[in-house]
C-alpha cells in the first residue's frame, strides 16, 4: 500500500493502468498510527499506485 507516511524522498510511484508516474520530492511528516496520520493510500484509475523498483 502506498501510504504517504511510508514514502521516502526519491521514491517513484506509477499507475499500472495509465502509466502516470509520481516522484516524492519531499517526504510527509505525519507518523503512522498517530491521530494526524494520513489514512488514504495513493491511488489512480481506481487502483493503488505501485512503488517502482530502482
């Protein structure tokens, strides 16, 4: 699951359906499990985006 609190600067995520690619330029500062943590996974075309292996 591509959730922002697990993304690191330089990670590249892509959509299998349309080919959209997004690069993390600045990491999120929320903490997983905290009250203010982001809870929605990164998605495109109705599917979760995938971390591109580098």
